[in-house]
């Protein structure tokens, strides 16, 4: 009887997926894990992985900024939701006499074991921009999310992605073997013509502080994700955000199919039980 019970427990255990450690609120340094693999799971059953490819999982840059500590990962708090990650810092703010900027790029992968990922909503939280006291400056807060479907990124974008309209960049973009979708959110003040030429950006008219990226038609369980935040100020302008992040939506849940190992072990347990019942009867 004890042997039968052990066989049944083994069969039952094989049906239970092995989840990673739950994601927790911590500094970005915790998630970067010194460059080693770091995986955690969210309550929606999404698994988040940092450093699972050769690309760096974080790059921070500042130019003529008085807020250089803002790009330090130890100054950035990572907060998980039920299905997404949010990055915040009191240092996400820029003001300038002439010009200043900062940017943060975060890279990680998302895996859904139970059902397809249908969409992701990227957003800037409480963005604020100003043209300065005299109204002559320019402030820009811009964020972008790129998702690689059916593969992973093998190169990072340089600067801000120039295609700000939500849509498909195409196969091979940034080394992705599948399609790359991009969503852009932006808030600005002042004459943008002083910035768009420098950044290579087309018109930002009509963009808001959030962007929906629909990936439902691709029927994917895995996404490789790059997020970019950029704050740029010119001639007394200012720009700030509390944070940036996203929320992944899942398609209607599907009943997971048992794996071959689960079926085999379950069958062995049932066969053993049947043999014992025949012997007793």
C-alpha cells in the first residue's frame, strides 16, 4: 500500500508545473542579479526572466544632467503587479539651463505557461513637462516598448526608436527572428522642433502617456521585451515621470494538457492499483 501511495504521489507531482520564485518589490539591482539569470513568477502565472540572453538587461545614460544617480539601478525600484513590472525613481526628472537628458533601457523576457499573451499596455506614470518660466524652453518625456515575437533581440536600439507610431517594425529588427511590435507614449511642452531633428523623431502629435500593443494575432506564449524611457530638456524646460511600466493581458485561459510523462506515470499508478484489486478479489 505504501508503494502504491508513493507511485500515486509521483504521478500527481509530475502534473504540477515548477514555478519560479514569486516576484517581489526590490531595487532593479536585485533583478539584474549581477548579470546572472534571475527569474520570478507573478500571480497571473507569467514568468519574468532577466539575463537569459547575451544582451544586457539594463543600460542607463545621462547627458549634462544634474541627476546622474537616476540611471543607477540601485536608485530604481522594481514593483511587480499581477501581470507586469513597474520601474520608479525619484530621480526620473530633468531641468536645464541649456540642455540635459537621461535615458533608461530595461530588457527582459516574459513567458506564459497557461495561455497566449494577447496584448501589453505600456505607460508613463504621472508625466510632467514644462516650457520653463519664460515659456521659451522645451521638455519631453517619451517612453517606448518593443516586443520581439517568436524569438529574442540580439542587439539593442541606439537612442530612441525613430518609428514612434505603434506598429510592426518587421522581421530582423534588432536581431529579432520574428516580428517586432513597438508602442510609444510621450508628453511634451514647448516647441518640439528644437528636439525632433536632434532625436530623429517625426511628429509626436496625438501621442498620450500610454500605448497598447496588440499581440493577440500572433498566438505567442513568449515575448522578449525592451523598454526605453527618455527625458530631454532644452533652454529652461523640464520633464519628469514617477515611473514607467506595463501590464500584460492574457487570452482566455486554456486547460493545460497533461504531458507525456504525466500520462505515463498516471497510467502506471492506475495499472498497479488494478493489479492489487484483482489479487484481493
